[in-house]
């Protein structure tokens, strides 16, 4: 990891003075590489900056983060990387951050077999004290739900009205009557970067798309196809929602997205 302007170290080094790292008073963002190049770095930085502005944190300029990520790539001989960036009040004083680096290996089984998810019993409010666009551990209920149901790939969370929102770390899409749908931002969700990419790609493919408010559970459970999106894995088909609601993997629409995903990413990187 990289810490507070120091060189990369093999084991995590957290200052004893940094209470924010211990009590969760921090912000974070996660990004990955494609072909060894950090993908959507500017958009991830902008999201980190929005989180920092809300929490009144200082973060380093984008160029500084680029330098650190390039250092990581030189030190670690990985094909693909996942970077986790954390900012706390302590690091904010120095306009620096923690950066954890992991090797990211592709998992073909996720695409070919699909994953199993559940619907959490716990609800979340659509209007929290800390907005969902702020990526922070202080939205602790989501972390709790993720750990409680960690047998599943992810857990779908409903809002206080019983409407579908998102997973604990993913956005959700479903197909009904050939239309690709996803819960509207107003449902109380993180406006995920991969979610936005899928919406853009779907429009490029002339698919019928709808960001739908007030998605009811029965709409999701009766869908023809379901898939998740998140930074680390991109597009992940869902084969079953616990206990026994099953879906085609990959379905026609999901397969169209997957077949064009790499070319879409490549064009974005070249731009």
C-alpha cells in the first residue's frame, strides 16, 4: 500500500493518530485497470472529489494520484489491478491518501454460470443523512448487510417503501418484455460509473432502456434476465435470486452487452 507520501510498503501501515481509519470517518473509491490502464480514472477522481467536498476533506490533485498508481504498476507485475483509495481527516491534512493495490484476475465462471443473490430483510432510507453518492463507511448499514449475507454474491436492498434499489456494492439491471430497466437514482442508489457505462452502451446498441422509479420486487423476480454492474467485474449475470427465482444466463440482452463490453472499454481507453 501507499501511505501519506511514503514509498510503497508490503504490509498495511496505518498511523496510530488516524482515528478516522478506525471509526470509519473516511471516504473511499475503487477503480480497476483494463489492459493495465486505470479505467475511468477522471470519473472516479471526480466522484472521490464530490465525496471529499461533502465531508470537507482535502484530496491531492489528479496528477498526484496518477503518479502513485503508475508506481504501483511498476512495483507489482500484475496483468490487471484493483486500487482502493481511502482519505481520512488525518491524511486530508497532508492532502494525501491510503492506496491499497490488489491483483485482479478475471473470473470466466461469473459470466458463463451467473451468480446467486438474495433480497436483504433490512431496508434503507431513500433520503439518508449522508447521500449515497458519498462513498463512505459511515453508511454502515450497507456494510452490515454485505457481511450478514456474504454467502451470496451480493444482496439486493429495498428502500423504506419496499422498492428495489441496488446491491450492497453493485447496481442492478433487469430485462422485461425486451426492455432493459434499472432503478432510477431517486430510489436511493449510488450513481455507479459502470452503471452509467452500461446505459451508454445500451443506447449505442439501440436497446430500449428505462431508468424506472419505484421498481417493485415482483417486477424484478418476474424478469427474463437480471445482471449486476460494479467496477471490479463490470457486468455480472444473475442466474438465481434466493430462494428459487431463476433467470436465463446470459440472456439475449445481457449477452449483447457482454459481447460489446470489451470493445466499448477499449474505445473509452483510447479516447
